[in-house]
């Protein structure tokens, strides 16, 4: 088997055992990137010399007898919303074109400390606002299963890079589903950790009370290894949880669901859901039951208003966060001809530098926070947020985890929803409640929809700091289904 | 009746420091009308006695020790600036001509 088809755990073991060098592993992935990027467009930035330099450093550390972790020498694709001192950081926006940050994000720093080799920065919807990666200022990323379809978003470059074997691992951020939805539609594993479990320091902010960094991988164990590598308390993030990282690697190894109480969310299904998605979902629930889990239906009535609440809360926070792009301290400046005021230059720069979705959300957020509308919109959305957290709390008194389809449909064609914001927003229907309540959730592949042969994801939601439960259930599903399929779901994807 | 008018969108764009072209305003006004109509559904939820949540975690007043630690040098802080003068950010005029 070629190096690019191996798991991250296998690659780490090969490098640790000296059977293959980190440089060879990196080169194999750089060659793959060169071969398929013209079709996929997962990366915004790849720098061969920087990548090989990191790999040589790992080989030198191993040669010096240093005890390296399980992912040392494993390549990773890094979402271009985390700051990196040695690569540009754009957040998919023209307003940050060519920007070189003066410091590394905590997630970036921890990847480096674990000896992961960063291959480059991946494409995303501008400022992580979107569900298709079509909102990138640098062109859309394509789904390796069908190049005419979206790879999900906002972390679509990261999902496509892993699904196209350009990297065994990648990072993402999940504000309303931006890790789980892209994982589901590309047939890979994506995890949104508990809010505060992974650091936001150096993550370009979209909606600060929701943004959560998390891992992508082609299997559950690799996702757990990466989750463990970059998570944990960070004094630089005031909302970071000062508690041990849940034992996610142990849970991924265990994969035992006997006696586990699983709740099926009653509100997620029916109208608007693709038949093939629901068919795979229900089969997977039956599978879990056959593995010894106790399945019950659970009602979470407030989840039906999660989407409107989210589209008030997230744009409100974004309108405030994106005020920092003022054309004064970094990034683009337009129209500074010596006659215009700072305010005029600011308005011209923001009009030229932000794309349509970012402008829509800034205006929507400014509206929701305006005096006279605040109570009816932002204030009311915050109350719905409380009700959603209470629904989760009540549900987790009855069951250990909740399950649903990750997305209502499989990957849609590029362009189909590009000018219909409300249709686009529906892609995050099932993932948003978890962001509003701050708990943990994973998406794991559960089959192909009959209508279109495209991947379907199962979402597993767990309580705050119950991240290990997500991995336990996902590992059980993966083990049982791969036994049936005779390999990973991704092995059924057409070759690029 | 529309949820938001074109004039309101123009006003919000000014508040947000976005110099939008007329065509953009037309386009956004129509789209925002649909979006606001949809998100207004939150008003249907009976929540008079429900406290609002701004955040998922019950954290308040997170402090760190008041210690001097290394931070960015002036050169690093200025490294992404559109214009620099005498070790400072150079910005367009911020006061009116008559001031």
C-alpha cells in the first residue's frame, strides 16, 4: 500500500520505527497534492520547502533519540483560519490576501510540538461563513466523490484534502457544523469537541461563543489521536476549559456500545430530508441496537428553532468581530489617496475586501443588535439558546448520547444554492444545536445514499466533556460497517 | 409587508462601514428580507421567563497572574500594516478639515 493510503497511526509508527523517514512521507503527499490539486483545489497555500524543512527537523529529532509522540512525522493540512508564522493566513478573504501573522495559533503550536508536518493551508468559506466553500474569495473546492459537487463548508478544503488522500489528517473549525457537515458529505470522520476543549487563540474569530477547532481524519482512531494532540487548557484563551482532555483515544480503541443508551432525536427527520440519508441513518441505528445499545426516541422541541436563533447569534457576533478589519493595522487598504478620511477608507476597503456572504452577515448582525430590534432578535435568540441547552440536559438524563443524520442531504451541486442563502443555511439544520449548547458531536460515515451514491454521515452528540462517548459510538459504527463493506467507505470513491 | 426596506439596509451598511454599490444594496435588501422573515420565527417561542444565554460555559472573570511576559516587538506588531511611519501605524486623517 502506498504511503498516501496509510492511516496517520500507521505513518507515525513507521516513522517512529525508522522504517520510513518523515521526509519520504511528506514527499509522497506533496506529490499527491501536485497531481490532484488542479481538480480538487483543497489548498490555498502549499510551500514544498517549508514542508520538507519541518519533516527534516522531525527526522533529526528522531535520530537524536528524542521520544516523539504517535503523530510525529505525519503530514497534516491546516485550515487557513489558524495563524501560522511561516505561511500566509487569509481566512479565504481578499481583505487578508498575503497576510503573514506575527504569531502561531495555539493549535498550530501544538501541531508543531507533536511533530506533525504542515503541508499547507486549506480553502474555506470566507471567515468560515458558509456550508459549501463556494464563499472563498479564491474559488471553490471540489468534492473528490464528484468534482461537480461541494465538499461541504466552511472547512471544505480540509475535508476534501483528507478525502482525496492529499493528507491523512486536517484541522477544521466548527461554528454551526463546519467540521461535521464537510466530513459527512466527503465520507470521512469529523469531530466538534466540547466548546472550550480546544483553544481559539490565533483562530481568526467568526462567532466567538461558538467557534471550536477540531480534527478531520479518514478513521475514528486517527481523529482521536489528532484531537488529543492539540486539545487541552490554554491560558491564552479565557474560555478554555481547565480540565483534563476526555480520554478520546482510549474510547476510539474501545468501541463497545453494549448497554449504552442511545436517543434518536425525534425532531430531525421527515420533510426536507433526502430518503437515502434517512435510510442509511435508520439502518445504522438498528446496527447499534444489534451491538447491544438500548435505543429510545427522545424529543428536543427547541431544536426546531435552533437554526433561526443561530442565524441571529452568529451574525451578531460576527458583525462585532469583523470590525477589526479596519484597514489601519493589517490587511487590505483601498482608496487612501491623501484626500479621504480614515472612515471613508475603512468603508471602501471593507466593501472591496469582503465577499457577499460576509457583507450579508455583518448587516444582519448589525440589524439584530440595533436598538429597537435587540430584544426581539438577539435577546430572544439568546433565550432560545437557553431552551436548547435545557433540552440537551433533559435528554442526557435519559440517554448517554443522541444521534441524528449529520446533514439533511448529501453533497449538492456547486452553484445550486449559491444565491439562495436560506437554502444554504439548511445544510446545518442538525449540527447547530450542539454549537449553541457547547457540547460535543462527531460525524462518522454510515453509507452511500441510494439516489446518488454519495456519502451519508451519522452524527453522535454527547454532553459537555463527554467527547469520549462520541468516539466510542463512532468506533463501534466504523468497525461494524467496515466489516460489511470490506474496507472504508472512502475506498468506494472513484479514483482521481 | 417587507421585513426590511432598502433604506434600512443602506443605513445598516453605513453603520457597518461598508461602502456598497447601488446594485449590491438592491440585491442584499431582497435577500435580507427573506432571511429576516425566516429568523423572526424565534419570536414565536414562549420564553418570557427564560434567562438569556450569551455563552455555553458558566465562566465568569477568568484572570491570569499579573506578570510581565514576552509579547510582540514593535516591528512584529507593524509587520502587516498597510502604511508605517516612525515606528507607528500611519492612518488617513481622522478629523474633519475644519477641525
